[in-house]
C-alpha cells in the first residue's frame, strides 16, 4: 500500500481548526475625509503652512494675553522711547528702531507705541476681515452657483450675467467711495467696528462671483451623473437632490477655494488700510502701519519690516496650506 504524499500531524490539524474558528477581522472602508487627511499628512510643506496658520489664529484669539505678557497696550504712548516731534524735525528712535527687551519689535517713530503689540492686534483685524468675508462670499457663491447650474435656462442666464457684471466692477474704487459716505455709527457699531463691517460685506459681496462660477460649473457636471438621474427616477424632489446629492459633492472644491480666498482678502484689507479706507486709527492694522512706515522710513526703517513680514508670512502660509488641501481633496485635478 502506498503511503500518502502529505502526512498531516494532529498538531497541524488542531492549529488549522483554531484558525478557522477565530473571528474574521472586520475590514472597514475609509471615508473621503480620512483619505484626504492621509494625503495631506504626506505633504510636509502644506503641514508647515497649516501649523503657521494655526499659530496665527491662536495669536489672534489670545492677543490681549500675549500683549500683557510680552508687550504694552497697543495704543499707549511712550514719549521716552519714541519721538513726539514732527516728522521733519524728529530724531531717530535709536538703532534697530528702539528694539529692546521691553519693546521686542521697537517703537513707532512718532509717538512711541509698541510695534510688537500693534502687529499682534493687527493679526486679529486681518484674520477677522479675511475669514468673515470669505465665509460671506462662499455662502452667496454656493447658493447662486448651485441654483444657476441646476435650474439652467433663464435663471442661469440672469445669475451668470450678474456675476460677469460684478467681476468687471472696480471694487477698490467702490470701497474708497463708500468709505467717504459711511456714517460713524451703523448696524449697532461705531468707529472701527463700522469700517470692519463695511470691509467684510463689500469684500465678500465682490468675491462671491468667483466662487459662484466654480460652483456653477461643478453643478452642471454633477447634475448629469448617474446617481442624480437615479434619484430623479425614484421620485426624489429638487430639495432632496440639491441638499443630499449635489451639495455634499461640492464640499471639496468649495473648501479649496475658500482656503485660497482668505490670503487674497488679507491683501485686500491691507491695501485698503494702507490707502486710508480700512480701519480707523488708533486701531492697529498691518496696512495702516505700513502707510505710516512709508512716511517715516528715514527715521526708523525697522518700523516697515515687521508689518510687511507679517503680511508676507501669513499670505504665504495660507497659500501653501491651500495648495496642499487642493492636492489632498482632488489629486487628479492638481496634476
């Protein structure tokens, strides 16, 4: 009698039985957000930009505490540190703009206000205007873009031509003209609060067509997809298709464009404050500090560096982070 080619021992048989009786490991899929986060973690430059953005947000939130620890009140005059003479007859505030352990970024050349404190509080103004204006623009752009792309016809024509009109409108000149007629008190606000509110509304209002055009194009593509046709064939109404089928698939492009719109709003706010159409003195603003620095750079050239560097670092960080988010959410479209 021929022996079997494979002799299985009792121990091996028991091991196989135990493995068969063991519960199978559950396999679960990953959500689009988890997949995007894995991709984003691979982009070290985008993560660095995101860390800088997070740091700036924390600086804006805890500005009073930071100034209390490392600086002086932003509107407090220090005549012994700076010069209160006229710009023509003023004396330099010393080497490096009066920088010392008490004044980390030096002092203003005219009235000696703490530059460090004003840069910190300027972070709060820039981020508030940029974030709220971006949110306002995204809300309007999403609403009108979805409506135009989904309904089409005369609705699409009217909304599209309105967006073209706003894109061709001189935004900067309009804001400069509007500021001159804005009352001192409005919407329950006064002083710089009125200016900040006007900047948010105007920048957001002129920014929504950029979002609207992108959302409209995406909606035109999505409404022809099979799952939308399937929902329609099953009797789904327009509200269900808009909120359950279209909007969830528009989150990625809207998020990407919002991250790239914020640095643009920061530059717009700084430019308007530089021209005198931003927040009113003595509220600290990076653009306003640069405007003063241009007139006093011969007395204290260092006074120009810190607000300019703050604008540069903030815009660069948001752009790097926005590019990383775009690559993570839409890797095919970023090639």
